[in-house]
C-alpha cells in the first residue's frame, strides 16, 4: 500500500515553510533567547544517552512544527518501516537496505527473499569473534609459526573509511601490543609506506571488498601478496596464514588464493558506507576485541530502536535531518561543519563525508524526475580545537551561513591536568559566540577605536547544534554513527531521492579504464578524447620516458 506523496515543493508543509522562512529570516537568536528564558532547556532532546541541544538553531516552535509536518507529509514513518522490514528501498539497484539487521538481537527475525537474515548475521559475528580471539591471543600463527602483531586492512571507500574511523575512535580500547594499518589509495606510496617497517612473518592482511573486483583494492592486495611471498622466501603457501577476506563474492576470493574458510561474508543488502557493523568491521574487532565490538553494535541498536519508535518531535535523527533540510532548502546553506571536540574522532568528519555525500548527492527523485531544489549539502570538519585556529574565522565572520554540529563528551579518556575543562570551555564558547556574536556597542564599550569597530563586530545568529555524551565508549560511537545514518535517511526521504545508490562514481571509473592502456608507451597514444585530455596524456607519456620508466 503506497499513498501518493506530492512532489516536495507541492507539499502543503513545504509551502508553509517557504512563507514562514521569510518571516523568520531576520529574527536573531539573541531575540529568540531573550523572549524565552527556558529555550536552552526546552529545545533539546535526549535518547540512548545522547543529549541534543538544538536551541541555538534559527527555529521557533512554529518552524519545528512545520518541519515535523513536512516529515509526516513526506511519508517518513512508512519509509522507516519499509527500511526496517527489508523492503527493497534501494530501487535503482533493487536491494533491501538492512544495515539495521547487522545489529539486530539474535532472537529477532528480518526476512529478505523468504530468509531470516539475522541468523546469518550472527553466524558471521560468531565466526569473526572466534577469529579475532585467535589472532589476539597468538593462537593464530603466521606461516613461520610466529604470532600476528600487525594487521593491515586493504579496502577503499566504504570498505576503508568505517574501519579507519572506528579504529581511531576506539584506539583507547585497542590491543596496544599490535599495530593496525589501513591501505586504500591506489597511489603506490600508500602501500609502500604502510609496509616498509613491517615484518611479513607477523603481518596479517584483511582484504575488505564487497565485490572483490575494486581496482584499487585488488591492485593493493596483489602488491601486498607479492611483498609477503618475497619476504617469506617465495613460498606461495604463506598466503593462507596471512590473508583473510571480507566479501560477498566467494568465487573471486578463492580466485585470489584465499581459502573461503577464511572469508567473512556479508550481503548485497549492506551498502558499503553502511557496512561498519558487518564483517567489514573485522579489523576493528581484532583491535578492540569481540566484547567491545558488540558494545558498538549495541549502541547502534539503541539508536535504531529510538529512530524507529520515538515520536518525531523527540526523535534525534529526525530532528537533525530536518534541521539540515531547513538550512539547505530555506537558507541556501551549502555545507554542514561537523566539529568533534574529541581527538579520537579525528576521522569522523571524513567518514561522515562519504556517508552523507555519497548518500544524498543526488539530482533526481526516485521516479527519475530532475529536482528543482537543493539536496545533500557538503559535510566537512576537523576536531576541535584545531579548527578554531584556522577556518572558524569564516564561520564567525564570513559571508556564508554554515550550520555546525559540535560533538563533545563529559569525561575524557585521558584526563590530564586541566585539558578537558579547557576543551569543553572552548566548545561551549564557540557555540555561544556563533549564536550571540558581539554587537557594535559591545565592541565600542571595550574602547575600540571607531575605524576598527566593524572589523571586530560579530554578527552572531549563526546556527549550531551540540551533541553531548558521557564518554567515548564503543557503545557511544555506535549511537553517533547510527544517529547520522538515520539523519541522512530522514533527509533523503524528504528530498525523495535514493540515498543508497552511488551511480555518480561510475563514469570516472569507466574513463580511467579506457585511459589506462593509453598511458603505456608501447601502445599508440589515444587521441580520442577532448584536446585537454589528449594533451595531458601526451605530456604524461613524455614525462614517463624522461623518467626512464
Ligand atoms: C559505498 C560505496 C563505495 C564502496 C567502495 C569499495 O557505499 O559503495 O565506497 O564501498 O567502492 O567497494 P568494494 O567493497 O566492493 O571494494
């Protein structure tokens, strides 16, 4: 049963938001706070141990009411239900979208094509746990009988960014007697620098690739394999003890020479950028151990449950998704800055870039109509306080509106001296400065000469959301990841786009495959491109020859 949902700009709530946005555009956050002394406690929501303060956004109760109405008129509740029940909502690839099944409890049933996928999920999780324990305890031996001390994940995109981000985020919980490294880029420097000081006898490679055909990953895996065999005296049998695979493609895994007994399976209903909770998380599990990995899944599950069941007005991912729609479509905002005040989250913005931009960087609706409204904004960011000494200037005094997400924790995992209080003072101060700014009168009152006053004025009225959690545990990370996943989903439903395909990455891959043989100087130089591309290829061929390659 599908109810007809009008085109976005024809939905009554959209039209109401248009006129409302004109009315609110010039209202300052100073006024909103002055008019409602309880605003800072009222416009907040809390779930699963995450506290969301959205009071410093340019919204009133009316705005929130209309945005929530827009969510309803966009059929969000039905679409959430469709995702959780395994409907094939990734329509351009005819696939279910079931990352939520990866963290479903053992006893649950989620059916895809007549099969309960939760059973399979737990079978793989158990196999991963067994393997991780064997590697961590030293029971799993390398070819020469030595235990594994280095784990290298080879993957790219969704098969890399989640694992790197989670490893960095959860380093505090990891086995410090082992090294964890990640190779992704096709640039030979990546694999070379990663392997240069490692001993092959103690190194395990996890080749993480859903398709097991990705050019970068397969090339890097081949190079790693050559390095290993060479380092272990030329014995091909060494591969079995030093390579495992994470993939959906058993045939390609065994073609590469990896025993499928050492393959950890996942499924086509897990999108790359949503795959951290699947076997793609194997490197994370080896690093932090199965118990902590289950903590990560548990955190995700709590947020899944909240997203699925909480009323929209208290629903964290829904609120965050709607705020992004608000600024993107009614304030012309082009970006969202994600600013974690937690050093361990240093790769979180990079991870979110893929999650958000590959999901919602779309130009047509589900039925193929070109949109005439903006979709996914650019996400970017750096951990605090570093950004304060660089790009924050533009956020405070530049000409663009940049909504910010601040993420911070009540307790530090490394409580040294006054560091954590100073860190937290800064995150609170930034949100306050952005919202309230500093008026001309305030600048003058400080004795600033007239000519300097305009330079020192902060207009304020710059929106931000603050997310607070108690402590960066595996569970808390899981909640944060699922919070953003579902915020992205909410945005995609409003914009009526397929958040789960990524056709935009295909054209470049095809053209690279066409150009590759043309770079080989033994072949005729291709001349079938535009004059710029032809010329660049010609120059490169000349450079190669002068370099003697
Ligand atoms: C993510 C994308 C993409 C994918 C990589 C790696 O959603 O699908 O980033 O993860 O292209 O693909 P493989 O895992 O198949 O190597």
